[in-house]
C-alpha cells in the first residue's frame, strides 16, 4: 500500500481537519511522527523531527487516510482479545465519497489480514461502512475514561483468532 511521505503532509492534515467531528483535534506532531515512522519502515528520507511517541504508520492512497499498527503483543480492545501479528486501524478518513474508502480498506485487508478497530457508537455512517466491508461487530469499548460508548469491529482472515470475551 502507499504510505504517506513528507510531501503528503498538508493533504493528509486537510483530511483530518475535514472530519474533525470524529477525529477531534489531531496534533500535527502526531501526523508528522507517523510519516517519520513510514520513512524508517520503508526507507525513505523525512526531515521532520519531533519527540511524539507513536508506532503508528499512515497510508495515504486515493485521498484516503488509514492510520494503523501491527499488534506487538496480545491485549484487549474493550472486551475483545486481540493477538500479536494482527492489525489495528486507528483512523480511516476519506476526502471524497466515491467508493475510494471501500477500495482502500479492502486492499488493506487483502495485504494485511486480520484487523480490528474501535469506533464511537454514535458514528452510524462509519459502522455501516464497516459492516458493508465485511467487518463484524465483535464487542464493546469506551472512550474518554468510560464516558463515551464504543463498538469493536473485526475483519478476520483464515483462522479466526479474534473473539469477544465471554461471548
Ligand atoms: C467512514 C468513511 C471513511 C466511509 O467512507 P465512504 O466514502 O462513505 O465509503 P465508500 O468508499 O464505501 O463510499 C461509498 C459511497 O459513495 C457513493 N459512491 C459514489 N460513487 C461511487 C462509486 N463509483 N463506487 C462506490 N460508491 C460510490 C455511494 O453512494 C456509497 O454510499 P453507500 O455506501 O451509502 O451506498 C467516511 O465516511 C469518512 O471519512 N468518515 C469520517 C471519518 C470517520 O468517521 N472515520 C471512522 C472513524 S475513525
């Protein structure tokens, strides 16, 4: 997949700003750090320099942004157990409503495999989008110290490993 480079920074920033209702205030050093991580991982030069700590990578393809990480050790997302080697999508946002978000998400699943994400329960559009793209509702979570309810969705490939605890 195509990962953002330094030249993409302004366009990526605009997509985060376009969807501030859902992304909230996204720090510019967070975006820069992901582009720096892309540079290390895929071996291209980046001149940004900041101390923000994050291991996320940032895909920017067809004006769709996906931020993600590979899970380093098993842990829980809400009441769902996730496993080392699977993927977490932190954010997905599209500039245009033209099918591009579905295309890029499907490409992500084909290239990376089992993927989980959390979403605010009131984000009806995103939840419909995840179901349409073959994800399943597998559990619940909360945001902002338990004050905002959220849902956990997973796309599972090959051997199913992800399951809601207690279900
Ligand atoms: C979630 C999000 C990425 C989904 O993107 P999207 O553009 O709705 O999804 P798609 O790429 O599948 O677009 C399909 C829509 O585009 C329209 N469309 C127009 N031309 C199209 C084409 N050539 N092919 C397919 N769809 C097309 C369709 O009407 C379709 O709508 P439908 O699903 O109601 O039938 C987008 O709504 C978004 O950026 N939301 C804000 C950020 C957010 O909430 N992110 C999730 C939490 S992190």
